[in-house]
C-alpha cells in the first residue's frame, strides 16, 4: 500500500487512488498522472517505487494538500468570522453560507430538526 502525503492509498487505479488525498480531485489526479508519466489506469500496487516517489515529489512540491490545506481553509473561515462579514456570521450561526433557502431545507448545516410544542386550547 502506497503512502503519499500521510494517506494510505488503496489498491485501485492510480487516478482514483489519488483522490483519497484531501485536496486532490479527479481532474487534479489526471494532471498529476500525466506530469509524472504514470499510466492512470494502472493499479496502485503495481507501481514501482520510482513512480510512487515521482508522484509523491510532484504532489508535495506543487499542491497544497491534507493538513496545510485544512488549516488554510480553517484560517480563512476564522478570518471571515473575525471581521464580521455576512459569510462569517452564517458560519458562526451554523447556517448555509452560499444563499440557499433555510425555510425548508438545509438540514445538513442546521442539524436535527428541533420541534416546538403546539399550544393546547
């Protein structure tokens, strides 16, 4: 099992395995395979150590992934909250940030429904 950027990559096609790294999607994985001269349809366990090292070197030098990316995103959100922007307030309240409606949907952000007891007559 290859280990790149602190992630154990599963034995799948290289372009699919690379997407297990936070910050690398399908298009980035295809670009990385092309630049490292690695066949994207090759299985991860079939790669030679030289190919794995080439992938590792390319990812570490040119892509912001895993811990560095997570901390940068966290700092960006914290900055928005500190300056009191609308987006920062939505983050603070745990509501959708990008203009979605909240009357019916947005359960992912708001959490489990809180029912209010009905008034008895």
